[in-house]
């Protein structure tokens, strides 16, 4: 059984994660556009459709960042990993190079924010998970999930 201090630290960690903004929300799409134009356009194209001048010579077509039906299901963390570590880091083409040695993490988040702005339909960041509260009368003998219930939405 955990001590009250261990439980308190666990709760604080969960609250910190819930309060943190989505990583791409930390990026600046205007700054990201500058880096995108410098590092990405040659393969992905100006509009992000995978039709840049180098794309015709690649064995695999670059990703279409303007395709919201595909891009919008990808997490920011997944996109960050591809940009920073390259395609092989997520079992994609080795033709996608790792840019983490060329640009800083904040600049990667800026590029992701810009990539998100290209998507049609537009990207909508996922909402927060529901807040949880103890059920009245829920005893300590139950599993933690059985003691919690979604709290009413705050309006």
C-alpha cells in the first residue's frame, strides 16, 4: 500500500499532465513556416502535399501534410519523433532524414504547429480527458477505477 505522500505525488503528476498544453500548441506556426520552407519544402512542397521538387526522385512519396483526414489522427509526439529522429524511428521511410541535429526542439514544435495549419479539414487538438472524482460510498476495498467516476463538465 502506498503512503499518503506517494499518493499525493502521484496525483500531482497526473494533474500536471492534464494541465499541460498540447505540445504543438506550444509551437508558433509563423516561425514554423520559416523552418518548413527551409528544411521541408524540397520534398513536401510549399503546400505540404508531398509534391516538392525532390519528391519525383524519391522511391517513396513524401507525406501529404495537407491531408487532414490522415494528418489529424497523428499525435504531436509521433510527428515530433519523425521530424527529430527521421522516418525509421517510427517504421517509415529512411528517406525522411532526422532533423534533430539541424534544428532545436522548440523549432520542431514550431514546424509541427505550421504543419497542423496546412491540414484540410483543419486540425482540432484533442480535448482533455474527463475529470474524475470519488463515487459517494466507494470503499478502499475496490480497485481504483471502481472508486472513480467522471465529474460533471465545467461550463
